[in-house]
């Protein structure tokens, strides 16, 4: 017996010459495999994975069949099942709209109570839920934005890359930015109890927010394409990756961090460096940079993620430490 394989939604992107070559390859593969194939043809606008992509306008929006599943206006009451479906679709839209979920933190927190009730059986799917004005306002804005085309954000062109280490203690914060040419820029400052509220996760989030803000002019002037962020706090690492913190008091920091990243037109990765290897650790404590620690941490990181195993030649350039 022969296996039956069904493949839906394959997309090839490129110039017309490459796409014609792909078209020819697929048709020949169809003949070789005795398969059926329905090719829409080369187009600058098409539906893919529930979204409509327009390469001429560089926009993406919810595909028509999915857009019709959204209500025209937000009702004042919904069943728990309807609310779950609406929030699920809005979360899907947030992904294609490059919209961090932290922008909808409070309404998601409100809705999560009902989803927990559904999962535990305390709430039935047909239970009617009244939407309070505070949640209705946020949901209405999200709903309207979900129906509009989104102009795709692109990072700065090129392959220029930099690495940013950040750290915080309950006394201060520090950051070390290493450019591709080996130049090192350092910044940092003191923290008060009002800044961190005796919460190290707030302090670490504050450090990354301040680091991006402090280096924003430099990053903009260099038109960097990629920034590798290394932190020694797993809360910051995963909150920024998800675009959604688990704690209320971290929401504003994650929102500001992503707002700054978008304003810089830069692509980021967020990874962890051990506390013992973090060169920003000494800066957060008002000490000088441990150059050997920086070389080791940067070398280990580059060896793990980049094809080249050569370490960068580091040049010491400091910015002012406030």
C-alpha cells in the first residue's frame, strides 16, 4: 500500500525568476509522485495561515473568512464559550500584527478568570458574562485594530549585530554593549527602593529598560539590524520573549521594552548568561568592568550561536556611568 500524504498551504517567496523555478519544480514533482496539485500562481497578495499578505503594500491582515468570525461590535454580554473564542482569535491576530500581548495585559487578566473557571468546571460554557466598561473599552479597541491591515515592521537592513549584557542589584543597574567592531559601551546607575520595591525581578526589568533607552541613540545612529540581549534573570528572559509577564508589577516594564525595540527597527534575541559570567554584574554594583569575564562570556555565546568560532577583538570605549 502507498501512504497518502496531504499538504496544505505551502508558500514560496522571492523574485519572479525564483518563483517560476519553484513552480516548475513543483509541477515536475507532481508528475514524478503521481500527485494532484493546485497552484494559485505567482501573486503579490494571497491568503496564508489565516492571514492575507500583501507584498506590494507590505501589509498583513486577518483573512476574510476569519475576519467574518469576529463580531461587528462588542456585545455587552457573551457566553463564556463566546468570550473564549473571541479572545483566542484576538491572540491569533496579535501574532500576525506584531502586537505584544502585554499591550492587552489587563483585559487578558480579567478574561483569564473565566477561562480558569471553564477549565475547572466551575463555569459552564453557556454561562452569560457581563462585560464591564473597563474591559469593554480595551476589547473594543483590540477588536477594531484586529480588522485593519497592519504595516509589517522590518528590522534595519543588513547583518550588523551587537550584544547587550544587563544586570541589576538592589543598589544599582548596569549594561555592557559590545559592537561588531569590538567597541565596548558601558552605562549604569543607582537604584532606590522606590525603583525596585525590594523585588529583584523589577530591578532586572528596569535594568533592561534603562539599557535600551540609554543606548537607543547609539543603536539608531549605527542602524543595527540585530541585537542579542543577555540577562541572568529567567523572569526577564521569558517575560520579554513571550511579550507577556506573569506578574502585574512587571507589565509596564515589558511594554516599554518592546516599545523601544520596535522604535529602533531592530530584531532581538533574548538569552540567559549565568550570573557568574555576566560582565554587567560588576557595573550594577558600581565597580569597573571585568574585561576577562566579558571576553569569556562573549566568546562562549558567539561560539554557541554563530557559525564563526573566532572571538571579537575588543576595544574599550566607555560611555558615562551616571
